[in-house]
């Protein structure tokens, strides 16, 4: 009789442990997939064009319903996907190029990815993204973002601080105009052409 009671208690304890594990969302979540590297065939989700044909930082979003990432020819497009209600919501990871680690603006090197939710972005700078539009230039650290802002203007924000109209509004293809006080000021040098995106 006593043996049966111990056995019943063990079964109840086991069932409770299973139930508690089922109620714990962390127990069900798999770790996020690692970033993929841009292949020659990687195509931008919105533009339908090859990423290698566009300059500037890129983005990738991983979905539970897909084996391969959704690619974006710009960080701006990546963030737009996150904000648009009609896009997929089963997002498991979002990566953008860390431009503090990349040495090539046109085609950031392999291994330069950062989680977009942890990144710092410079918006409103004089650098343009893959489609020639305003870009949200990402960095893994706030210090790197501030250094870029000092050199190229704009403001430093994190993902939630990027206004919707910056990524969802009309595309401004005109380069920002220099301040009248800066135009022709002594010591003002144009940026090296190689540092600008081609598109």
C-alpha cells in the first residue's frame, strides 16, 4: 500500500513538472538562427533585385515558416517589413550589417552582422542606402554610431526610436543640402567619392 502511494506521488510530481514546463514560454523557444551570408543570388524582398547590385548596408529577416532568410537591399526596407502589418509575424531573428565592423560601404564583408534589436542606428545622415534613399545606418555600439554621426550628420537612435515615416514615407533621392554656413567654409572638403554609394 505504501509502495503504491509513493509511486502515485512520483507520477503526480512528474506530471506537474511536464505541465510547468509547458507553461514556460522560454522552455518552448528555440535559439534564434545565426545570420546567413549574402550569396550572389540573394534578392531583395521589395525591389526584386540582386543585393550585390546595391551599395550600403543590407538586412535579413528569418521566419519560422521559411528555411532561408528574407533579404533586403537596404536597412530601411528591413525595418519597413517589421512595421508593415501585412507582413509575416513569425519572425525569429533580424540582422543588419554592422557598419562599424564593415570596411566596405558598397558590399559589407561576411561576418559583419548585428541583431537589429540590439543595434544603434544613424538616421538622416549624408550616406545613402541600396536604392539611393535615406538609410538607417546600423552599428553594434553607440560609440561607433556617434562617431559616424559626427562625420556624416544625422541622429543616433535605436530600432524603436526610428520614426515610421522615415522607413514608410516617400523616398527622398536628393542628397541632403549643406548648411549655408558650411557651404564653402574654409577647411570644408567633399567626401571621397569612393565612400558614397553608387545608387
